[in-house]
């Protein structure tokens, strides 16, 4: 597994050298869109619908739509001033109880591995978090994007989880909730059902059945040779260009020979 970030974990006056790895991997199957007649992958271009032509990268600018059809243009120089440089430090700000952070805040998980010289300090922080039952709130900047994060112990190692900022959590107050009276007998039966289905969480008991069935279908088609092969075509040069190039080569050679023969006669 290749680390995606190397730096240090700042814990008070202690800096713990660490390597960061992506902890999760989405395994949904990805499909390409092919032309049904020749099975060639479809190419997508950035096209301006007003000019009716493809737009090269150097002609594309950033625009923020503040009203429908109206934009504010942000120039590259302006954008660069708001782009934070990747930091080599995860700064722990404070410690909180795990139960204080609702799961809605969690975004993506990463593993933190101690570097060669950080083993003892890493173990110290890991054990202290385990005994206290607390998690650390920290800040990190990766690929020019600053993020809020928490650090907790996961199966004996430190895991860093980026979390959303409060204003990134969508408001729920405008949602309509049912205003009904629940009967005691109904609540009792619901609680009984919950208790009957309650057991320790075992992740190995769950799997993506849709993806597994799709994989079986794909393998069956491969074994049954129900596949297509697309021959990559080389870029063809127009015959007129090739002819012109040959004629130019012949003419250049003739002129060279003519100059040589003239020198010989003298």
C-alpha cells in the first residue's frame, strides 16, 4: 500500500512522524460507454454551446454562478491566493468525547502509520486515547485543501477521519415530520422487534450482493467468450499530404544532386 501523504502529527510539543494511507475503497463496478455499432469508447469534449466548437483548456476560466445565467469570473492569480499550500503537519487542536460528534460529520477515513523514528510517541498517543476514551480534533491540509479532522484509535492504530464543517451540514428544520400520536402497545411491539433483531455488529455478515452478481455475469461472459475487441486505429495521414511530402523530398534531392554536379564540372 502506497502512502498518499507523509508528515508529522503535532501533539502539544511532540511531533510524531507519520505516513497516511487511504483506509477505504469503493468497489462499485465502472463501465465505459461504447458506440453500439463499432464498440469504440465514446470520447467527450468540452464544447461551447454558443460558439458550437470545442474549447481548449487555455480558453476555460472559473465562473461562480450567483444568479441564474450570471457569473463572477475568478482569475488564476486570484484563485492562487486562496489556494493553501499542502502542510506537512496534522495539528491537534483539542480532545473531545467520541459521542459528541454525530456520524453525519464524518467524511473519509485514513490510516496513520508511524515513521521509523516515531514509534514511541505514536504508541503513547494511541494508548492515551484508548484509556481516556477521547478523540482528537485536528486540522490538515492535503492537496491545497484544508480540512477539519478527528483522530481516533481503530484496531490499535491511529485513524484520521476528515469531517465536514458545521455549515456543510444541510439544514433539516424545513423537513415535514409526522404529527401523530403513537400508542403504547405499538411502541411496545416496535421495541420488542428491535430487541429480537439486536446483535453485535459483524461486518463480515454483509456484502454488496448487486456488485457480486454483476461480477458473476461479467465472468460468465468472459468464459463464454461473449466479448468484443476494439482495434485502435492509427492516425491516418491524408494521401495528398503524403504525396506532397514525397514530391518535396524528390525535389530537394534533385536540387542537391544538381548542385553537386555543377561543382564537379568546374
